[in-house]
C-alpha cells in the first residue's frame, strides 16, 4: 500500500469529521497541516492508534489542571473525563482489531 496523496489525506479527515463542530474540524485540519510540516508522511509507518493513547492522557491531565486552577468544577469536568475514558476504551478496541493487543 502506498501513502495517499496529501489532498486524499485531507479529504479523508474532512469526511471523518463531517459531524464534528466546525471549530473542532477546523482545528483538526490545522493540526494536521502543522504535523505534516513537522513530520511529513511519517504517520504511514507508525502505530497511529498507540500514539493516540498519550494524547488522551494529556487531555485528561489538562481537564484536571483546569479543575485545580478553578477554571471549572470537578462536577462540571466529570462528563469530559468520562468521555475521554470512553475514547480510551474505543482505542483499545481498535488496537485489538488491528491485531496489536498490547500496543507494540
């Protein structure tokens, strides 16, 4: 399998993000462009699912820090923390479907 062209990559991102809020989709596309500038197509030979786990952990830490900084209450942050936990579980399921149950 060969690396899809960059326009094909962007189109796939757009299609997968069609139901997301506009500002989230815009940030996804911007971060993809930033990543492309830094890393090119290195993603094609990497374990992309395994790399998502630390990103979810980072998001959880950011929410916890927002609670500690008094920006939101723990009660208000709970739904986001729950959603991140669910995202983690879905990633584990994807990892198993990819045949890499331990992330290696």
